[in-house]
C-alpha cells in the first residue's frame, strides 16, 4: 500500500498498455494502491466544492479529468483546485471536456475509478446510470431525481451497483453530521422523546439566483445555464433545496403513504416555472402527519430547521452548523450537541473513499432517491391541488427530461396551475 507516486505512475502506464482497465479495478482483491483517480462532471459551485472536499478529506485521491458544458468554467475550476491541492490536481487541457457529451468522456476513461456528479439535478439519473454501467464508483449530489422516471432509473442503478460491488454515496451531508446522527439515535434507539408522533421541517429562504439569458443563446443553452427555474432541471425549490429537510423526515419516518399540499407563486420572473412556496402534509402509517414548509420570499427571514415531536419530548435538529437540542415536555433540556456542516461535507467523501479502499462499497442511492421522490410527490400534490399517493408517484409516467436536448430541443416553459395541470 505504500508504493511511491513514481512507481504508481509507472505501474499505471504498464497496466494501461497491457489493456488493463484500471490499476484500481473494482472488485480487485489486491488493489495495488490506495490512490484513486477522480473525474468531475459539473464543475460549478458545488462541483468545485465537492472535489475540494474529497481532495481535503482523502490524501489518497487525485483529480484527473473534468467535464462541464461550459469549458471555460471547468478550466477556471481546475485552476482554483490546482492552487489549493497542487499535484493532486492533474488535469491537463486534453482531459477537460465541454459540451453535453463531455460527461461520457470522463465516464468512459478507463483510468478513472470514481466520478463526482454535480451538474444540475435533471441530468443526474442519466449520469448515474451511465457511470454505474461503466462500473465507476459514484458520488452524486442531491437531489438525485426530479421526476418519477428518474427515481426508477436511480433504483435500477442502486441495484446494479450492489450487484457489481461499486459504491454510490450521495450529497445528503446531514446523514454524516453528528448533531443530526446523534439526535436521531437518541430518538430512535434511546427513546429520549418517547414515541415519535410527528415532525415539522422547514426550508424557508429569501431570494434565489436568476441568470439572465445571454445574447444569441439557444433555449436549451439558456435552460441549462438558468437551470434553477425549469422544473425538469431543478425540480423546483422543494426538490432542489428542501430535499435536505425532506430527507430528515424520511430518515425519521420512512416513506409516506400520501401527500397533501398547497403553495403560491407571486414574484418569480415571467419565464420561471418555479412556485414561491410549498406547504406539504405527508401522511404516514397510523395516520401520523409530518409537515414541510418551504419558500423563497424576498426580504423574509430564514428558517431551515427540523423539529420532531414525541409523546415525552421535543427534538430540535437545526440546519447548517446550528446544532441539536432535545428537551422534555416541560422544556427541560436533556441533551444538546454542536453542529459542523463543513466537517459533514468532507465526511461523506471520506466515507466513500474508505469504503472503496476497504472493499466494502457504500451504496445509498435508493435512500436519497426516495427522499427526492418524496419532494417530487409534495410538489405534484401542490401543482395538481389533490392528494398524491406514494404508489401513484413511484409508478407515474412523469418524465420531464428533454430527451432531445442534444438537438437543442426543450419544452416551452409553463407554470403549473391546480385544476389545469394533471400528473401523468
Ligand atoms: N449538498 C449541498 O449542500 C449542495 C449545495 C449546493 C449545491 N448542491 C447541488 O449541487 C448541484 C449543482 O449545484 P451548483 O450550485 O454547483 O450549480 P452550478 O450552476 O454552480 O453548477 C452546475 C454546473 O454543471 C454544469 N452542467 C450542467 N449540465 C451539465 C451537463 N449535462 N454536463 C456537464 N456539465 C453540466 C453547468 O455548466 C455548471 O457549471 C445541484 O444538484 C445542487 O442541488 C448541493
């Protein structure tokens, strides 16, 4: 396990010349080195952040290839990462790919062990599927789908990864943040709040970015760039952002039977498909209700916390680095823990790489596919103005991806209106 960098390069080259796919072949019982080669797909804000997190948390990885529809963005991200991590960012211009097919050049690169998938969410199911079929280990940012078809693609990819022994970790960092993990352990395993009865979860923010159309830009290029505002690409706020909180509801109570929701739209730019707010009641077995509230309202205050109500107490599980507190029904504090979201962002990449090196790959895609679909289900309940069931949403046709996007074809944007809009 301690071969030098030079030996490593020589060994890689020799194995490559012999037609051997990767010096770290998946499932190989005797991996010659702990070093893993990473390819990054989607080199925007989170892509750069995720690559940085992996390189920071794992001395045994290096970044060797990148893709982004916007080549200049990928090069800028590469230069920034190289400044921070030196030789472990070894991506020459020939291994930076632009365009919509650039991701396949990363995924098909036989020297790459692990791909980080951080484009806008609409592309995620297709990218995950291609990466898993190419036998790559995967880090996939949340949400992992924006519709029912994408959910089913993720479930298939999860099963294939399990079967072939490749890893998939997702960007639900709170699942690796001790202030969340311990709070939920205290509730579920130690019974600190008695019987958990219900929960509220909030993702209530101010404004979100909007990227103005560039002169001469095609509809497809514009939607890819200004992706937050198109439902196929982002899933709307409830899916794109609030999946973090809905994932905590899933962690606590599993998948719901149904969702009933309301929402509003009053301030979005004219061509945005997004709503401004969502309020969803998720119904679970035994008639228990958990409620989610989310919005982007300009100049409004923020609240991103989760509260679990039990027969004997209350747990506040706060977002970012704000920590958790458990109290009894009289408000007496029983337990508290500080939070550190930065550490959680790095931990997910450490757990992924450690699991690969140990030959015990983590596969957690289905869990995040379910949380993402719970968010889709709440959104569709609001858009349609009626109750939507779990069985209905898992089986729905709902396939929003513009399959002819490579030919520049995307649908004309429209706002879903209850009573007019139907869930297919
Ligand atoms: N876990 C977290 O807390 C967290 C935080 C921020 C963002 N995210 C997630 O990360 C993802 C990316 O968000 P972001 O803020 O980095 O967005 P961004 O717009 O900054 O970056 C997305 C990048 O992907 C590129 N891209 C889009 N489609 C592509 C394709 N088909 N092939 C290659 N490149 C493509 C874009 O050009 C852009 O550079 C989203 O899913 C978002 O929800 C997660």
